[in-house]
């Protein structure tokens, strides 16, 4: 601190010498210099152009106290500095100061004129120091100028608490008539002296300690303690070791409206109840008796006698939290303050019992906090049981069977909180009586089985059943909540129940519901119609589940504004959902948010449509922060623009890829087709042969003969010829071979079965004939059917292994022409043909012809099985 001292004479002023020329700071020229002082302290200017100077925790001591803007500073915080002694006139130039905080300043002395000049001061905090607060040490001189002071905090001053011979500085404080709120340490056996009578505006008195520090120690509150402070309205005596309170202790406080006796752990309800007599004379509205039992105490029972004094008080609000209460006498509800509207009985150990059925007597109760039951530090069953069995008048403590039960609820109750209680019973079928409950919190209560139905909560708007480990949800459980707006069932195990609900039964009657929280329920699948009934829904939270596909009908959710799908395992948002969201968003001017963060989103060509939707949609897609690429690596987006750029690139990439894939596919298909066509073409005859063979076989045209024996052919020969050569066949061939040489011939015009396919007839004929005789002419080569017959016969040869055909070369045909027919070359090169004698036509050489026909016959009759296969 040495380095800063007395620079330019104006920054700092010595408290002792008051040398600083404050005026300088106020002249325009030096405003800058003054502002430099703010380097050390934090100065803020408020809307009224007044300065607030915060010099707390700057290691300043009494000789160095910076000051700035003397006539403009309204608040000065000096706390947490090692000041030690507060010197005279330290703040005398700060005429406008309203708030001064010198707490935690190691003060052991305040000089008599230290607060001089603080005419406007309204708030003074000298708490947490080492001052002695007594008539001796706080003098009238100290407070001479504090004519505006409203709030004075002088508690937590170590020196006073240790002494028993001192009493509150009533002489000095009695002069501060403007005082409204006073914080003091609780001094044992000390009373508020006559001086306090002047403090007409003193309405709030806080004697409050902290367990660890122990700055409040009252032991006993006597009947005359508050005699001189009759204007008190709020009296807070928290953690002051109060053990006894005189019967009439509070009766002088006719204006008393709030009394807080919490944290006096030796008081107990018995001790507090004594003072209730005096409370009847006050205008008490709020009574707080939290934690008035020691940490390790046995269960507490509230009796009628404890409470009945309060019956006709004006109490509207009571707190009785953290008191190990296990049971309340049934009659107690009948003597509770008649105007009681708000009751806090949280952190007790209430047991299930018939007495609960009498709670409906609290007709004016609107709010009840019964959370944190069975949550005391010492949660021991043995204590509880022993205590209960010791009750003399045995209250019928039967465990309530929550089946077919009608439970009466205080008729004006609006808010009920049972959260964080170990209720741990199955919620079966029960009914609640007429009620107006709007808000019900039963979270963290181990309600593991929601079978229901629970009937009667007709006014309920808000229901919290989260964190109940519930795995059993019946379809009718939510059926009787017609006005429900908010339903929170997060952190349960409803996944199975929900995936089982195929028709949307569970939520079907929640037609008013606006907010549904289903997060963290291990939901792995949902049926399309699950949310059928949710026509008013605005916020739908399905985050933190196990969904890999979200394909749920949301078309009817016209008011949907937030759909939270985060922390699932979704790869994309599916098309129908996208369409539905678009449609919802297009019908409102409000924003529609979809949260898809922390999923397993995919950025690849197959999900391109989804990506493009994310980019172009008119809904607000939140949380597309990263996604998985096709090769399994994850990419992260810095911001939305980054993402858009990525999608644009992907779009282009996939387009070119699409072309490539398309091209490749077409190319490959073409190649395959060509090869197949080639193969088919190459083997067309074989294929046709096989086809017809199979066809015929399947139709029952079995070959008559066993191909292994030679005899059983229907015909000796099937004559294949062109239509133009029909005459020769009819007139010559049949005559020569059939009539003269006894061959059985098959000719198309005579032996084909009419009405059957030609191709089939041909195959049949070839197959049933020992030989196929081909009358090879130019017409033959031009005829499609002839070529067909040749091919079939050729295939038959190959297939059956017999030498199945004879070619008769009827006329001269150029070899090229013959060879043009497939496989004909093979036949000719193997010389398996017979030439028709050329002479025959000119001179009718009968002998040559006969020889020819004999040869033919011989060929036909020859064994069909040749050693050399064609
Ligand atoms: C105040 O602090 C300064 C600098 O740390 C030191 O030199 C001075 O002795 C202190 N004065 C007192 C009274 O402690
Ligand atoms: C005071 O300041 C020191 C260091 O700046 C800090 O560690 C400490 O927590 C502060 N104490 C209070 C009470 O603000
Ligand atoms: C500061 O206020 C006092 C008293 O109100 C007054 O006498 C003095 O002139 C003011 N100083 C400035 C610079 O305004
Ligand atoms: C008490 O407060 C009232 C109203 O706030 C005020 O008019 C009256 O002057 C105050 N009394 C004293 C002694 O300051
Ligand atoms: C407080 O006063 C009571 C009687 O008024 C006396 O018995 C007790 O000893 C006193 N306690 C102390 C610590 O002075
Ligand atoms: C209860 O409240 C009513 C209406 O607010 C009031 O008239 C009545 O005096 C109160 N009863 C008591 C005992 O304060
Ligand atoms: C409820 O309050 C009214 C007045 O506010 C009172 O008349 C009535 O007795 C109270 N009912 C009960 C059961 O305390
Ligand atoms: C509950 O009531 C239903 C009809 O209201 C009845 O069928 C059923 O037996 C009752 N269950 C019990 C345990 O009383
Ligand atoms: C419940 O209210 C209805 C009509 O509001 C009434 O007919 C019925 O008697 C009431 N039941 C009870 C138990 O108060
Ligand atoms: C829930 O309660 C119903 C009705 O008693 C019972 O059938 C079912 O087995 C219970 N389920 C579980 C998980 O306890
Ligand atoms: C995956 O692909 C991205 C770009 O498409 C590339 O940057 C990354 O290195 C690839 N990762 C692997 C493991 O191949």
C-alpha cells in the first residue's frame, strides 16, 4: 500500500488529519484524478447519477481510506478490510451517504465522532467485528448525527457475547428514533432498557446467531424482556439457545405479526407451547418453529394441547419443519388456527396413519408442504417403533390400505408438496374427495407402481411425479386429470409401459396438457399414436432416452413449440416428423424449436435429405453440433454457418457421387445384360430345346421309348422340309420310304397334333423319332421353322448322344449359304449328309433313285447311337 500513499495529495486522505482538499476533487479539472481513486475501489454510477463505491476486501487500514465524489456518493462498502479502529470524522464529508458497510473490519474501537456528518445515513453495518455492544461502549455521542438511520446491524460482535454483566445500549440507541430494524446479539439475562421505548418505529428485531459462532445466547426469554419494545412486528430469535419462554413473554408485543423461534434446538414443542398463551394477545400471522428439537431425538407427537392455544389467533402461516414429528393426534387438526392457510411440515418423519384422514378439517388451508419426510439425519426405525408403542391413548394407527379409498382433502388446498418423501407404496385405485388442488408435487417419493386410477383431482394443473423409479404405469392412470397442464414424469422407468401402448391409451385423456416431460425414462421405442390425445401440447421433452427412431405422429400438435429429442440415439429426424414440424411451424409466427443435440446424427449421402432439412427448415433446429461421417469419424461444427457450409459441400459431393453411382450401375447392368444376351443368343437353340423338353416333360409328354433301347421310337424318321418342298415329300418321299420300304414317318402336315404349339410339336416329333431327316434345299435354309427343326435335332443329338439326324442335300446350294446357318458347317464338315441323285430329275434313272432310297432307309434304321458325337 506504500506505493499509493498521498500521491498528488488528493487521492488519499489521512483520517487523522483531514488534510485532503476535497474541494479540489470536485472541481472539473480534477475529476480525472478522483477517478483514479476508483482504480483501488470499484465505483459504479447508478441511474440517479449517484456513486456506489465498493472498497471491500482491499486490505485498507484506518490510515488509508480513499474517498471520492463526497457529495455524490450514496453507498460505501468498507467490509473485509483490516481497519481496527474507526477514527473520528472518517466520513464527515460524505453528506449524502446512505449506506455504510464496515462489517468484518476487525473493529475493536469506534471513536466517538466516527459517524459525524452522516446525516443521511439510513443503513449502517458494524456487524462481525470485535466491539463491545453495551451502554458503556456505545455512547450518545456516537449516534448524534445518525438522525436518518433505519437499519442498524451490530450483531456478531465477539466482545459482548462473553459477558453477562452488560446490557443493550438503550441510552444511545434510544436516540436513534428513526430506527426501524435492529440486529443484535442475544445477551444472556439482558433486557431491552427503557431507552428503547422511544423507538416508535422499531418494528423488526433480529436476535440471531449461528450454531457454530454462538453469538446469541438467551437461555430464557423472560416475561419482561420485550416490555420496552412494544412496537415490534417481526421478532426473529433464531439459534439463540432458547430453552424456556415465559408464558407472557410475547404478550407486550401487541403488533407482533411474525415470530421465528427456529433453530432453538432445546425448546421443543412443549417449551414453545407455553408461550402460545401470550401470543393470543398479539396479532401474530406467521409462526415459525423449525428445528426446535435436538439432532438426535426420538419421534415427536403433536398433541391437541400443544396447539389449541393458537386456535383463535390470527395465524395464517405456520412452519414446523425438521422436527421429527411422526404422528399428530387426530383432534389436533380441529384446533389449528382457524385462518391457517399455509403449512410447512417438511422434513419430519410422518407415518401413515388414520390421523391423515382428519387433515381435511383444515378447511382454510391452501398450501401444504410435506416434503422430505423420513429424511431426518437419524432415520432409525427402532426409535420410531418404541416411541409409538409408548403412546398411552392408542391412536388407531393402522396402515392405510390405499385401495378403493376416498381420501378427503382440505377443500381449499391448492398446493401440495409431498416430494422427497419415502412414501414407497403402490398407487392403486383410490379416490379423493371434493378438492381444488392445482399443484401436486410427489417427486422423489418412491412411488414405484402407478396402477391407479386416481380419481378426483379434477382441478389439478400441475403434477410432478419425477424421480420415482416407477416401472409400472397402467393405461388408465392419467385418465382422470381433465385440466392438467403440466405433467413431469422424468427420471422414471416408463420405457416398457410406453412402448407397450400401441393406441396412445396412456395420454389419451390429457387433452389440456401443455407440457410433458418424459425425459430419462429408458424409452427405446414409441408407437406412432402414443401422443394421440395431446392436442394442446406445447412443450414435449423426450430427451435422455434410448430412441434410435422417432416416428411418432405429431400432426395434431398445433401448439407445439418445443420438441426436445436431445440425448437419444437418433441418426436422423424422419421424413414424416419433418413434414409435420414444417406444417406446424408454417402455421404460427412463434418459433418452433427442435432440440437434437447429443444424438448420433449422420452426415452422409444417405441422410442428405435430413441434412438439407436442417439447413433450410423454418423450424429452429437446435443442437446440430456434430455428426458422424460415412467413414465413422465425427465432425463438429463451430457454429451454424460452419454447419451450413458443410451441408452445402456434402450436397455437391453427394450429387456427383450420385452421378457416379448411377453411371456405374447403368454400366454394370448394361454389361451384364450384354453378356447374358450373348450367352442366351449363343445357346439359344440349346435353351429352346431344353425349354421345350422340360415343358413337354412337365406336361406329361414323356418319350415313349427308353432312349437306351433302340426300338421304342414312335417314328422311324421325322421329315423336316420347307413348305415349298411339300409336294416332293408327299408324293415321292412318303411313297418311297413309307409305302415301299415300310418306314414309319412323321410329317408335319399329317402327324402334328393340331392345336399344339408348333415348337412343341417339333420337339416332340424329333424326340419321338429315331432320326430327323432334313430335306436341305434353298427354301429350307430360308425357312425359320426348318432352321429351328435343324437346331432342335442338332441339340437332340448333343443332348441324347445319338446320331439323330440325316441331311439330304436335295439341290446344289453354295456352301457359304449353308454355312450361314449355325452349326450347319459342323454337320457338313463331318460329311453326315446324303446327296439326292441329280440325274433323277432329268432322265429318271430309276436305279440310282432306288439306291438312294435304300441308302436312306439304311441310314434311318441304323442305330441311333454313333460313337462319334457331333
Ligand atoms: C496501514 O497500512 C500501511 C500499508 O500497509 C502501513 O504502512 C501502516 O502502518 C498501516 N497503519 C496501521 C495503523 O496499521
Ligand atoms: C478477498 O480477496 C481475496 C483476494 O482477492 C480473496 O481470495 C478472498 O476470497 C476475498 N474475500 C472476500 C470475503 O471477498
Ligand atoms: C457538498 O454538500 C455540502 C452540504 O450539503 C455543501 O455545503 C457543499 O457546498 C457541497 N459541496 C459541493 C462541491 O457541492
Ligand atoms: C416513524 O415513521 C413515520 C412514518 O414512516 C414518520 O412519520 C415518523 O416521523 C417516524 N418517527 C420517528 C421518531 O422517526
Ligand atoms: C440469569 O438470571 C437468572 C434469574 O433471573 C439467574 O438465575 C441466572 O443465574 C442468570 N444467568 C446468568 C448467566 O447470569
Ligand atoms: C380470520 O380471517 C377473517 C377474514 O380474513 C377475519 O375476519 C378474522 O378476524 C380472522 N380471524 C382471526 C381469529 O384472526
Ligand atoms: C376459515 O376461515 C373463515 C374466515 O376466514 C372462518 O370463518 C372459518 O371458521 C374457517 N374455517 C375453519 C375450518 O377454520
Ligand atoms: C374396489 O371397487 C371395485 C368397484 O368399485 C370393486 O369391484 C372392488 O372389489 C373393490 N376392491 C376392493 C379391494 O375393495
Ligand atoms: C362434492 O361436490 C359436489 C358438487 O360440487 C357435491 O354434490 C357433493 O356433495 C360434494 N361432496 C362432498 C363430499 O363434499
Ligand atoms: C403394481 O400393482 C399392481 C396391482 O396391485 C400389481 O398387479 C402389479 O404387479 C404391481 N407391479 C409392480 C411392479 O409391483
Ligand atoms: C473420414 O472422412 C473425412 C472427410 O470426408 C476425413 O477428413 C477423415 O480423415 C476420414 N477419416 C478416416 C478415419 O478415414
